[in-house]
C-alpha cells in the first residue's frame, strides 16, 4: 500500500511493512498522522490557531528513522523519500483540508518533477501549510460578539499580549 508512494524504486522494494523493524515505523507514522490530522482539522473548524502537530509529525518521524540502527536507511535522502511517501499517503487518504492536500501534492510534484529530486522542501513547506491552516481557521472563527463565555475566554487566551493591549486601548477610546 505505502510502497506505491515511495518515489525511489529500490527503496520501495526494501520498505516491507511486514518486517518488524519497518512495521513499527509504519504503524507509528500512520497512527500519528491520523491523530494529528484529526486535531488540525478540529482546530481549523473551530477557528483556532493550529499548534505544531504537523511540524512535530514530520521531524519526529525523520529523527526516529535516522536514530534506528536496525533500520537500513542510508542517509537523509532515503528518510525524506519515506516521509514524503507517508505525507502523500496522508493527504490523499486521510486529508486535513482540501487546500492543504492540493498544496502538498503540488509541492511533492515540484520536488520530484524538478531538476533536483533531493532538494529539501521542509523549511519552505511547513510554514506554508500553517499559513493555509491559519487562513482557513480565521474564516471559521466566530466574531467575539457571537462567542459564548467559554469560547471568548479561550479566544482571549490565544491572543498575544500586545494584541490584548491594543484591544483594551480601542475599547477605552470608544468609551470616551
């Protein structure tokens, strides 16, 4: 199943999910993807800023594979091929949002269709996914006047100190 997403044919042949060493990584990556996608989707739908779950999923899995001596992955390139495969599997089979799926598939196509298939995309890709998620969550956010007490308190807790000062100043100015 996952092998069809691995872009390197040799690595695809070696990534046997029946192997106990590979199986634990396979189960972890899929299980964590599902939990992270559910959490991000819920945060976006409720209009809350997304936490670092997506970033953590990518780097935790890269580091776990690199640190596993029993896993015969030779270097960063193979690790990236594997994480890219699970990323593609995730957005196709258990998507967070349509826009994140579209952006991810375009990024992977540019990465693998371009001149340098070993180019690192994480540093540019992850912040862009969070921008998409933030934009979508802002569209879903209720205006403060329509929030109940619990929603309003949670929203206030998410605001920066500077933003809270500006809002308090604006309210004070309006009341004069």
